C-alpha cells in the first residue's frame, strides 16, 4: 500500500475488526438481534429509520471499486476503504474513489472511461497504473480480477490442458476475501457479464456491496458454501433471493418462508426470488451443488 493511501486510512487497526461500527440512524434493533452498537463490520444504513445496516462477513478483505455508470455512494466507498487491506480501482472506479476521498493502490483498465484529470490525480497520489490497450478481450473488471489472481475454472485455456487446483479457503482466516462495489447497474450486457465474472471467482468468496443490496457468491466446492443470515444482520421479514449462476445448483434454505433441503435451481431461474426471513435465529443458506448468488436488498421489506 502506498504512503498516501496509508495516510488516508490512518488509525485503522487491521489486526482487529476492519470496519468501524456505524449503526443505522434512528433504527430500533430487532429483539432477536443485538444492538449494532456492539457489532463489528456494520455497513452504513441505506435508508434512514430502516433496520438494514447489514454486516460484512468477518475477516480481512480487499476492495475492488468497479466502473459502473450507477456508482456507489461516496459514503459507502469511503466506509469500505477504511477496512480494506488494498483498494483496486477498475477504470472509472478511480473517479468513484476520487469522489469518496479514497486513494486507490492500483488503477487497472484501458482508462478510456477516466477523465485525464482523474488519471493525473491518481498518478500524483501515488496509485500504480496498470494500463491496457482499448482493443482487449476482457472488461476492465475482468482485467482487475485477473490481476488479483482470480483465475477462472470456467475460462481455463483448453489448449494447455492445465487447470488451477482450487481448495476451499476458510473466509476470514488467512487469505483476504474480495469485496466489490460500484459494479451493478447500467447496461444490461455489462451487468450480465459482471454476474458471469462473479461465478468465475467463487473460490475467493466475493461479496458485492452496493447502496441498494448486499450479495454473496456461494459455491459447493470452493470459497464460501454457506451463510448464516443473522451474521449479516438480517432480521425478520428481510427479503432474500437466491439465483443460480449455472446449471445443477441445489440449496438448503432454513428459517425462511419457503424452506427446502436439496431444492433445485436452474440457471438464472426465478424459483429462488423474493423469499423472506421468518426465523432469524435459524435463517441460513447452504449450497449443496453448483454456484449461487445470494442477494439481500437493502431497505426492502
């Protein structure tokens, strides 16, 4: 991490909880969940007066700020950056960082969506730049993921006959997981490509944090395979959707209005759409086969 970036995050102790506690304004804690004034990793509330200050999974993480035209708020980006071990900006994500007062450690992409003054600002602030030609085979987000070493099982080169050996890493123990923000919204083709990229990086247990939602990739073989929803701050009546990112996905859902053990979800099916929590203490999602995206909208009941 460069010195300027370190200075911007001065006072953060990475050996403890990476994020300061910011409880939701004027929100009354749910009786089955402790006050968020004592809960680490709390995210800022998306809606004043709504108990939706969700919580990141425990453990160290790296932050990737993507370049969606529907950018994450400066408040959210600054908040996430405070706890990150490293901040990577994908092309226009550098402008989002600049607006939030966050100096990225690395800026990656063809930089075609980044104004010249933002490029100069990043350089003068000490951010490394990994520039690529405009004519390329990957999106800027894809380049950033590749730079982070997130090799895809689905994109192995069949001509080499080699594939990475992927093992399940316990999220929060050792290797940092990945938090991605400012990645959803905008053009439909970009959105679908982003979702595909997430399916290809499940071994690093990516978590997507936007102002309007929190989402996690669960994979039966690598990365994170289950999540206790109460650990994310979810309360009774919170909406939870589970979308399969490929064929052959089966899940176990407990503590929700519609439960199931071995429930089959076809790729991008609406079968797991808009479920909701009825028993926060039991609420959990586990993927038994395949890969799914668990989405928790914020401010939606």
